[in-house]
C-alpha cells in the first residue's frame, strides 16, 4: 500500500514521503492534498453516522409507541378513564415531540434527550390546557345559555 506511506505531489506528480509537507522536486505544498483526502474520509463517515442515528431513533420511537399503545390497551380493561387519558394526552404529545425532533434533525441540529423530554412535557401541558380551556368554554356557554333562558322566563 503505497498510498499510506507516501503521497503524490499535486503539482508535479512526484512521489513524496507522507511526513513531509513540501515536495522534494518542485517544493509544492503537499498539505493541501492530504487535507483534501481527510475531507473525503470525513464525508464518507459522517453521513453513515447520521443514517445510523436516524435508524436507531426510528426504532426507539417505534418501540416507545408500541409500549404506549400496549399500556393504553392494558389499562383499558380495569381503568378505561386512565387509558383514554393516556391516548388523548400522551400519544399526541409524543407524536408532536417526534415530529419536532425530526424537523430539528433534518436541519442537522442535535436534539438531546433532555430537549425531547422538555418538548414532550410542554406538548402534554398544552394539550391538557386545551382540554381545560374547552371544558371552561363549554361550562361558560352552558352558564350563558342558562342565564338567557332564565331571563326569558325560566325553563
Ligand atoms: Zn512536486
């Protein structure tokens, strides 16, 4: 393997030892070519790592999703309310977190587990707040309806 122990001068093509930075024949810069080969190696390795992390992320996401569904269906037998709560709050929050994480990773940003948990908790809180908001609105609507009905002479 010549390529490891020696390098060809990019200027004149002369063979040089890998340790030297200038060509013995034309004193051209040899570092430029070695830097380029390092970039090529990095370009070959990095997408591989991203692909691997994406695949493992997809797998762990799928496993978590299956776990949530199993717990929800398992609870449905003796705690239907809790099971419904899990499906209505945990599942959407989980999916929102997955989609957010995907978007960040598509942009090349690293998403830590802490950020994922944070996103999940915020999503779950927003869903709960939405439910409470809707319940409050429904109660308010009912209250107003009763007032209007009363003012018109009762039921
Ligand atoms: Zn040279």
